[in-house]
C-alpha cells in the first residue's frame, strides 16, 4: 500500500496566503486617507442634521417622587386570609410595584389632573404634522381611513396608555424604597404627575382595604347566621340524647363499674389459681395414680399444719424409741410405752391424711362452683361497662360538635365586633419620603450624547462606505494591480495633472523645465524600456491603451521626447481614426502623413516634420480604410525603412478595445508599451485587451500607469509618486 503525498506549496504562494491573512494597517490608513474629505464631509453633514433635529425636538422634563412601601402591615384587623398579604419576602414588594403601574392608579391620576384635555397625553387634541399626509399609504390608493368615534372610554384608554409610557417605576434594590419618575413637556406637570401617582397609590390601597373589610364583615355576618343555626341543632341533639338515655353522671357510674369489674376479675384469677391446684390433685386421686400411702406426698398434705405437727411428733418418738432400744430390751415397759405412743401417732397421721384428701375433693367442687359464679358476674359487669362506654362515646361526640360550633360562633362574633369597631380606621401601607419638585433641566433629548452618537455613526458609516467602495472598485489603480492582475512589468508611473494650464501642453511636458518630477517619471519609463532590451536591438516601440482618453498619445509624445535625448527619434501617429499628434505639435492641417505614405501619394521626406528634438510623422488625411492600410505590406516596408534611418521609432497606436489596428501594427514592432489610466477601466476589460495582444503575438514590453495620484501609496506601502530632479518624491501635479 502506497500513500500519495501532495506537492508542497511554493514559498511564494505560501507567503502570499500568509500575507492575505495579515491585516495591513497601512492599507487601511491609505483607504481612509484617500476618502478623507468625503468621510469628513459626510460626518459633518450627519452631525449638522443631528444638531438641527436635536434642537428642534421638544425638551422633556423628569420629576421624581420617593415612596416607601411598608413590608409589615399594621394589622388593625388581623385577618390574613381575607387580605392575602404576608410580608417578609420580595413577592409582596414586587406586587406593589406592579400595582403602582396599574391602570387603576393611572386612571386616578388622569382624572385628578384632567390629562384627557391635555394635548400631550390625548393625541386627538394634537395637530397632525405636515408630513402625516405623506405617510398615509391609504391616500396613495384613494382609500379613506375609517374614523374612530370619540368614545370617552377609548379616549381614557389611549390617555392612560400614553401616561404609562411617561411613567417609570424604579425600585431601589434591597430596600423598601421605590422611585416614581414622571416625564412631561411641562416641568410643573411632571412634578404633579409623580406626586399624584404616589398619592393615588396610597388612596387606592386604603380604598381596597376598606372594601375588603366591608366585604369581610358581610361575609362573616352571613357565616355567623349559619354557625348559630348549626350550634342550636347540635345542642338540641345533645340534650335529646341525655334525656333519652337518662344520663346524669355517666363518669361516676363508669368509675364504679370499672372498680367492680377489677375486683371481680382479681377474685376470679385467685379462684382459678386455687381451682387449678385442687383440680390437679383431684384428677390424680380419681385416676388411681396415687397408691396407698402416696397421699402423704401430696402438696396439700405436706403443707397442712396438723400433718406437719404429727410428723414432728412421729420423728421425735422414733428417735426416743431408737435411744431406748439401745438401753432396754423390747419388752421393757418404757419400750412398750414408746412403741404404743408411736403407733397411736401414726394411726392419727393416717386418719388425718385421709380427712385431708377428702377435704381436697370437697374444696375442688367448691372452687369450681365459685369460679363459675365469678365468671358470670364478670361477664355481666363487663357488658355494663361496654354499654356505658358506648353511651359515653356518643355523648362526647355530641359535646365536641357543640363545643366546635360554639368556638366558631364565638370567634366570628368577636371578629365581627372588631371589624365593625375599626372599619372606619384608615391605615396606609406606604408613605411619601420625598415629594417631587419642579425640574429645571430637561432629561430629553440628551443633546450632547445624541450629537456625539450621530457623529460617531456618521464617521463609522462613511468609513464603511469608503471600504465598501474600495472593495467594489475593480479597476487598475496601483502598480501591484498591474503586476498581479495583468502579469505585466511596470515601466513607470505618470502623475495626474489637475492644473488645466499643464494639461493643455501635456504632450510635451517633458520639455517643461519647471516640471522636474514629470520629466523624471518619463525618464524612468525610458530607462525601463532600455533595460528590457539590453540584449536585443529594440528600436520600434508601439504605445497603446484599452480605450481612448487614457493618455496613450501624451505618453507616446513624451516618451519620444525622452528618447530623443539618447538618439535620433521619430514619432509616428498610427491612429488613423482619431489622430492628435499633428494637432498637439501644431503641424499644419492637410500636411502629408502616414496615410499619404501608405497610399503612395507622398514621400517620406514630405511626411516627416522636423521639430526641435524629434521628428514627427502625423496621420495626414484620415483615410476611409485605416485597417487595410496598416495591414498592407507597405506599412511593414515603411517601418523597416524608418528603423534604418532612426535610432528610435515611437508609434502612437489606437486603443485595443475600440479597433484591431494595433494588432496589425504590433507585428512590425520590437516592443509595445501598454498605457493604463489608474482607476478608470475595470480589470476584466484590461485583461481582455492585453490577452488579445498576447494572442496576436504582440511583444508587450510592459505597462505605464498613467494619471495616478502622486501622493497615493501602492499595496506595498510605498509612494507611487514620481521623482524630481533631486531624487525626492514630488507632489507637484
């Protein structure tokens, strides 16, 4: 796989691209300097118009009143739900700022100051300006604008709209201060409007507050009647329930029943515990699990006091028998007496155990009966308590409803009394900090600012137009244009002559000793031509241009005069259509010339006119077929003959764009000088003309830039002027 590499751009092309990206400040200054008088004139005209307009405008005065809006309201009647006003945040102040600009406040001001009859605020009272008819497009088509009826409502609406445009509300940040600015053509009226808006806002607030208070009173009175009716119904239902259930002291009855239920419950628990023990013993006895003699192991037997005493006596006699058996024999009276007592105690113990067991069975039956009776009593008391609870719940519900209605009734009744007592008390939420005073200096129009902005805009627009014209100008104006757009070397530049006296003899201005600069410019062209022909024998030079009037004839004449200082020179007028050489050098009309030579009616000696420095062959009689004459072989033969006789031959040819005569002449020339008038012809036209010459094989030596401003700088930043005799730039024209 191979990769193709693009050829690197030539250094000159890269440098050109780089130069295009750089802003040339000198070129900008050159453009501004070239159009300086137009820029200054346009700026002055705009400034003058702005001054006239500003001083014709009616001055506008502005008055300011300062108002402080209280964020915390004086709650004479504390009903926030009714007023809907809660201070403490910016929303309240922002709301009040909008109220200040509302139509309701402005309408009060209009009525108070009678602004409806003021032409400044009522446009219907103003006279139509003189140009109003010109702006009425309906009149252009013969249409009539429908007339509005002078309705009072519409007049008031339009007056309020105009007033709102003259009023500005300016809140001061992080404060409760607001500035009210009012503008008017009348300074006294401006102050009155500002103060009237502040007072109208305060009055509007007080009226709205009073209206809200009255509305709240009416609403509360209607609501109070509903609450009174509901309270009566609730109290009646409570009383009916008490009478129906015969309730006197429900809380005391509930307490007694609760205590009784608690006591019965405790007794039932004890009986159930005792029954559980006796039932266990009873079941063991009945089931035959306990054998004879096992009754002594029963818990009820072991814990019986009599059994415990008999056990102790039995243990004591057994120890006594044991001690006596160690001392006496079994038949000893003491041993017999001890055994007899021990046996008696054992029999008694057995009998007591049997009695206890039988008593356990009886206790079981008794405990069982007691448990049943207590359970019945507990259930009965529990049902009684539940019934009392149900009655108490219903009673409390009715009591709560009565209490709620009573509280609402009392609250509304109290508020109605407060509102009625304070309804005539007016409190404002704002106060005027500073009254507006009559201004002395108008705020509009800002004359200096407007004039300054107009002058700046005029300057900017004029500079923009100058750059636009510069960009749209596609003519050949500088030496750089010649080199880049025509691809021709610049042989020299000739100045533009503004002095009519000099313009009358521009064809031989080279000989004017006072015009050193012009002569030096022609010498520069002569030197450039000679340098292009150092290695060739160039003697015959043709001079042409794109269109007539670019100065080709004067250039050819002065070039011939300059070459005349170096050798024998001949100037030939090859413009057989509009010849001027003979007229310029004051050659007698009707004299033989080039046309006569080509027609064969005259000799060279008859056509050549000797002057002081050069020889001249004029056109002669203007022929009807100049192109045929110039394309004939006689013309080539004549040029060769003249080339042998003269060191330099200068041919003044017709323009390229008008006719093709120069294409015929250029075939017999060693070089061709192309004259371009600066800033006249479009680049395309000149390029086409030069292209025709090159296609015809004309030996174009270079171009002469004619009629250029001597003080103008080219694209390189260098002066395009011409040198005087001392070598310095000359500004003489």
